[in-house]
C-alpha cells in the first residue's frame, strides 16, 4: 500500500518550513564528545533532555543502562509494544560525536551552533549521527500522529560511544537479547552512495589497525660515518610496507584477502558509479586490484592503507641514520575475511621476506558483517523506497567504513537495513561537518514511507 500523499507532503513541509532545522539545532548544541569528560556530562543531558522525551512521545517506555565497559558511556532503550502478533522493529542511533575542532571551521562557525549556508547545515553531529536519528524519530512521530498506531512494535537502542569504537556494545547487546529481540533492524548512519542517490546498505567493512615498529638502536649515527654498514630502520620499514601492499595499492599477503567476491555482491554493484559529487576526489587509475571495478574495490573487497609513518624529524632532518621508524596501517576488510591472526600472518610474511626485525601488533575495532543481498527484507525495502524516490535506490552489500552492524547480524541474528541520510562529502569527522537540506527532506520521506509500509505489512500479516 502506497504511503498516503498527505504524509509525504507533511514530511517535505516539515523540512521546508524550518521546523526540522530548529529541532536539529537543539540537538547540535549538546557537545556530546565521547572521549572528553565534559562530553560525558553533555551525553547524560542529551539522553535525559532530548532522547528520553522523544521516545516517550512515541509511547515508549525508556530505560537507561550502565555500560559493562568503563571505557564507554550508558545505553538507552525505548520500547513500544502494540501487539505480540505484530512484527518488531529495532532502530539504532548514537548520541556521541567526535571532537568539535573549535576555531577551525570556516567563516568562524561555532560547531555547537547549527548554521545554514544555502542547502548546507553546518554543525557537529548534523550528519553524524544526530541529523540521521532525528529523521527516523520524526518519521515515526508523523506516522503515529497520522494513524494513532505504528502497526508494528518498536524498540530503539541508543549508544553513546560509537565514535570511540562502541566499547561494551557487544557485551551489552548479548546480555539484553530478550529486551532487544526483533524481526528487523532499520537504522541510519554513514553516507549514501552520493548526494543524489537514495541508498540502502546491508553491512559494513571491518577494521584492523596494524602497527609496524622497527626499533633497532637507542641512538642515531652519522650517515657518512656509518651509512652502508648500519641497517636503516626507515628504509627497512619502507621495504616491509612494500611487501605487504605494493606501490599501487595491491595487497601482497594472501591471508589479508577475502576468499572470494560473491556473485550476489558483484551483481548488486554492477553499474554503480563512485565519486559523483562535484567535490569528490577522482579515483586513481591503476590503484588497487584493477581486476575489480571501482565499486567492487570499495564495497566488496579489502584494502590495506598506510595511515601514518615516520622516522626522526622530517621537517628538520640531520645527517644521521635514525634508530627507530614506525608506521600505522589499517586493514579495511569485508565479511568472510579471517582476521583472527592478522599479526601472526603479517609477521610470518615479513620474516619470509627478510624483515624479521619488524615488530607487528594489531588491534581490531568494528567487525565486518553484512546481510545477504538476497534476503527478502532487502527486496521489500527497495520496492518501497523506489516508489517514493525520484531515482532507483542503490543497494550496497557493505559500505566502505565501519559501524557496529555485527552486533545486530551476529549477536541478535537480525537482517539489517541501513538507510543513510548523509553523503560522502559531509565532512563528518572534520571541521565544517554539514547535513544537506535536500537529503534531510528526501530522507524524511523515505523513512516515513518505509515505516508506513512496515505497519501495513504488519496489519496484513
């Protein structure tokens, strides 16, 4: 059943009238930085003053839970049960943001004050994640006001530490399995394929940070007197990196690659164009595994990137062989990759190539996971969204970044549909983070349509 025209009009008018902007401005003013003590105070206020009233207005009972990991902040669960016979939807959002980078925004903007410049709404959290979960909360509010019921049971989980790797989330979700039991997850985070293309992604790549440390001696020695007879740790580091990932971005360690690119993933990515925005960088020819398309490399394959590297003082070099060199690499990997022994795999590979003096450590953050492309909920969602969108909806098996999708697929056993209300150029972790008004407008329509269709499905079942 198509979404009523009055609901679509109401959603668009809510953005065009400035009402959505005003609501988002109130959310942005809370500096909920999860890795700062003052941010923890703001997070509590955000849960108490913003999210609890928003969920209560939806008829939810709301409970706040401590984090089993002291490194993380509290969790919030809202629950509305209309009937045990109806399907249960789980939604998710995160209340925390990254550092505000005060003083570094253009035009002297305050990161904690939402400001508009044409279609761009600037403010920390506007895109990641406050604007996105506000879209979903607003759509649910509209549906409830229009119908008097949702037509499904609703559970909403908010965490407060996503920007620091979601500490405690796995343990909490496992312990709260009954409270979070549902049939489906619909959530919003991350970017669309591009600003103009409505998108559903089904999972996320995982991430492992890898440190290479070549610590050969405590002192630096004159390069003229000792060059050619003392091993240079910087040269050694460069060689070690090159035998892990070559100068054209191709991974050289078989154990760091997925076993295959599933045909269902390949088919889902056919025809997708990457970097369509006017400010997007152009993908480099010949970079990465050129047997794959650009979309397959970004959304269906693994990449090993050098995040930082250094030895001595690069800005003020002296004529000396440094004693130590270090680099931080990152493996972004898709579901199906075995990363349980990444450090050992790399250590063995380096030793075979003569680099046994390189010390390797690895630390995983988000795990890779995805809902199968052929899951019936995926086809259902695309059909619903295509009806209200001006262009076909893109289905991405995974998006390129990381988020805690695995707690929903692997711990709760749910199919997951992520409908992002942002775009790749939103600068979400940098100065000048912004939400596009057009995406907010369309996103509110998409979310309203999806929730309405779920309610109709529940009534039909």
